[in-house]
């Protein structure tokens, strides 16, 4: 049975004043319920947990300017639904870009000199990545580990792994552009 002596509205007001204890109470009160709610939308446990973690992170980061004109529960569920739908849109767009390629990359003949130049440039760019970014990228792209496996191995969240991979790929892209390959 949950402790409801402190209302959600009191917790939100305290969170707005940087009260991390109240934030934790709200988190404990809603995390499981919101995960279940988002899971019913996404049908993926890890993605549901990521969405709810993003919700609470956003709530904390925007605590000074948050104004809830309705009950807190309704606000959190609506926010969870919107974040889940955004997640679906992002995943759908990513898949449609991959599927929209008319021809597989292997269709194009490779120039051995260009391939070697690219490989050398790529290796140099990878070696310039910060330690954790490099480690995560190599575990994911070279060893083929799934994000969850990497998170478990390194004892960090899947969301952090996703951020590290995205950051690494952005850095590699910039580095390779600077090298002109």
C-alpha cells in the first residue's frame, strides 16, 4: 500500500523548489504504473522503461518552470503517452529510412584504394573518440553486442548506451567529413 498522506500536488510543488526527496517519492509512486502503461503502447519492456526514465528526467530538468493545471497523475500519464508516441515515430522513421534504400550498399563496386583510405581514416577517427564512447561503439559495432548486453557489462543504463552510440557516430561523421572521406 502506498503512502498517500503527501499529495502529488505537494510533491510537485516541492520538486519545483529542488526537493530531490519529493522527486524520489513521486518516482517511486508512479514508475511501475507508468512503465506498465507505456508497455501497453510500445509492447517492449526496455523501451517502456527508457520512456518513463526520460519522463522523470524531463520532469526534474524542467522542475523550475513546470506548471500542472490538472491533477498530477493525469499530467504524468499524458506525458508518458506523448513520449511513447514520439518513440514510435522516431523508430518508424528510422526503419523507413533504412527500408527506403532502393539498392543494398553491396550493389556498388568498391574501389580498393578508396576502401583502404576510408578504413585508415575510420580507424584514426575511432582512436580519437573519448574512452567510454570508443569502448561502447566497439562493443556494439565490432563485437555485435546488443545495447542491453553492453549496459549490463558496463553497469550503466541502456539509455546511456544509446546516447554513447549516437554521440560516437556523430563524432565519427564529423571526423570523416574533416578528412574528406
